[in-house]
């Protein structure tokens, strides 16, 4: 009996070890390491023309470059269509970006009519199901690039795609496109899933936005309901169990509720549970908070992501003594880069014992800070790296240890869409509401 127990125990132990080893393998996570099956469905009808078709191929190559192409991460398939769809590259055929780019480059132009519905159906029925990792893949995404009106119906095929959990982006190029058709092809909301380019020569202009959207789709699965719309992002008040662990208190307005973190509350979660796919390249960090008493004089991380070795991967640090706000992120050359916001009067207000909204708009090459809707400063960033997700994510912690700093929190969120920065106004802050009501 003892022997049997022992062997069961060692098997369990062994499995745990294997698990742990696997977990440590790919600990950095971000857009590039997202597990996507991505299918491009490209219009190759006569109206496109040889040279624009080449441009379309180059554009696909460009938007693919942000992903790590491999059987672990993103796999790409390409369908060219006119009257009938032609499978140019099957899912997972190319392991490695260089091979894939070469293969996309050598696709030859088809010519013919435009049967977009048929091509989408082909992707749904044959290409996505051919994936060798149907159970492991996290996101199934189709990008339909078209320059004209389809000669067949697109509605049924697109509905089928959604029924199968495939996210469809529609990219319309040129003036011949039919908006209603793009709307039926793409997921909702159309502001997210439909993109337009004037013509192929200007398609490069929507590259950043396509990349950001593909990335959001890959790393931001959670949705936060905001004013009847669903915004992609991370609701940390819920995810970090703040609402469960901290004491409920009245918020900045009668209509708002907030939570008081005392020194005895520990807000710590595994990063893997909060940001399983890492952070997107752009995001908006929003915190509505109140610092009272001693806390307004301390230096602490309002929010931080630490690696297993306690190295900061991302953090927003408040320093009441210096009256500054510091943003920390990764760097490809140093262990971290620290951006200090300290524009006098404005940042000072944060430490005056009242409710305030702090907002940081993080983009790949700069970070911009706002306090109660007022711009504080915009500062450039060096290139960053994906974050380590094998450590912990914490809220309101002293620098260098695990002590909680008492703080009142009403909102703590990360939005993935950088445009949410313009929409997320500080209307829950009394002084902001008041000044918008008073005749300025
Ligand atoms: C692709 O990227 C290159 C390098 O950034 C750029 O010069 C080119 O215009 C892009 N082409 C398209 C079609 O997006």
C-alpha cells in the first residue's frame, strides 16, 4: 500500500515538475506570442490589377511581421479568390516568418470575378478546420481584403464564421466598395472590425491600426461594459479581487462606489491569471483614487507587474514626497525604463487628499499622462519587450516589499484601444463636472 501511494505521489510530483518546466518555457508574453490561427482572404479579381495586387501582398506581409510565426504561436493561411477561392498557403505550412513572407511574395495574381461569400465559406468550412491544433488555438481570425462589390451573397458565410467563433475583419479598398457589404462581412462593432483605405497606394496608412486591432484581438479577450458599448480591456477591480477583499465606501460622487484598501489587505494575483497573453503594445491605464493621510507622502506602486525575480515589467509609481508619477516598462536594451512625470502644480493635485483620475496613454513609442482630463506630459519611450508573465501583479504596494499602502480606489482598468483615452473622461471627478457646468 505504502509503495503504491509512493508511486502515485511521485507521478503527481513528476507531472507537476513537467508542468512547471513548461510554464517557464514561454514566460514572456505579448502580441507576438499570441496563439492565433490567422487566415487572409484576398481579392484577386480583375478590378484589382497586377500592381495593386502586389501592394496588397506587401501589406499582408507588413501586418504579419508583428507575430511570431510558428506552431506554438501564430499560424497563417492565405486564400486568394475571384470566381473561386484558391488556397495559396495552408495553415501552419510555414514555420518561421521568413518562409511565410517568401511564400506570400510568390503568390500569383488570379484575375476573374468577385465571389467573396464563397471565399469566406471556403475558409470556414475547410481552412480553419484544417488546423493541427484546433483545441489549443486561442483566436481564430479572418481578414477579408476586397476592392469591390461581391457577386454572391456574403451574409450566410459571414454568419457561419461568427457561429464558429471566428472573428472577421473586413478591409475595403477604393471607392467601389459597398459599405453595407463590409458591415455584414465583419464582426460588430464595425468601428473595430471594418477598415477602409482610399486605394491600394494608401493602404499603408491603415497598417498601424490593423496591427493594433489584430493585437488587441489576440491579447485582450476580456470586455468591459462602458456606456452601452463593450470595450476590450482588463477590469482590475474585479480581476484583482479588490471588490471582494477591500471595504466598500462611498465614491467620488453619490452615484459611485469605491473600495478602501487597508494595510491588511493584500492585492496580489498571478500575472498569468490577469494578463495571460501579456500586455498589448498600446493601452490606456485609468485609475480613480484618493490618497489620504500618510499615504499621500509615501512612494509606492499603484499597480505593478513583477517577474518571478521581482523585476518590474510594468508599473505606475506614485511618489507623494516628490509629487511625481512614474511609469515603468520593459526595454530591449536595459532591464527597465522609467518615465517620470513631474509637471509641478498638476501632479501635485493628485496628493491633495481628494478624488482624482489618473490616466496614462501608453503607445509603442511614447507615453502620455493626464490628471482629471488635463494633459500633464508626453514623453518618448524606447522600444519595449513583451512582459514576463510568470510573476505576480499587485496593487498599492511599497517599493521593494509586499506591504500594502492604504488607498481608496474607485476605478482601476486597462483599456486596449488607445482611442479609449479620448472617450474616457474624468466625469466622475467633482471638480471636472463642476468646471464643465460652469460658464467658462
Ligand atoms: C510595408 O512596410 C514598408 C516598411 O515599413 C513600407 O515602406 C511599405 O510602404 C509598406 N507597404 C505596404 C503596402 O503597407
